[in-house]
């Protein structure tokens, strides 16, 4: 028997789970900064049909309870924001220790601002080969 809120959870396929995925987004993605978040965004690789998120919340943000709360808020903000993303992206979100989002509205606002900025400037252009 599943819980009534099971369909509201962020599915496993919507998460970046291994180091290789994180590294690819860090190296090839575009870095965008907000007051509360630092976000790397990269169009998802071929064969991936949905957007995925990876989270990094350091101990500088607070104890385990505080860090887990920030992660829950960011996952929910991402879940709601995926409706407005036209193409699938991989995203790594780092909560800034000085001002992590404390409410869902703050998390949504920060993530929406970053996504709007990304839509304006687009993905990072491919790097030129060294001469």
C-alpha cells in the first residue's frame, strides 16, 4: 500500500545520484549565483527525458536537522519548477551557508530567478580547442 503523498515526492529518476553525474555538471554546466544558492545547469544528456537535481548542503549551513530541511525545501522547489522548464536539464544546487533558504517561498524564488537567468543566457558555449 502506498502513501497518499507518494505521487508528490521527487522520484529517484529526477535526482543526480553519483559522482560522475555531479562532476559532468560542474565541469560542463553554466554556473549561476543567487543570494541563497549557487547553481550549475547543463542540458540533460541524450536519452534522459526529465530534469534532474543534485543537492549539496554543507555543514556550514547548520546541523543535520537544518541541512535536511534545506534539502527538502530545495527538492520541493525543484519539483514545482520542473513544470516551467522546457527541455530537460541536470542541475546541481549548492545552498550558500550565509543565507540558506528558510522557507519554501524563498527556495522557489531563488530557483526561479536562477532558471530565468539561465533562459536568458542559455547553456555555456562549447570551449575552444587549445592552439
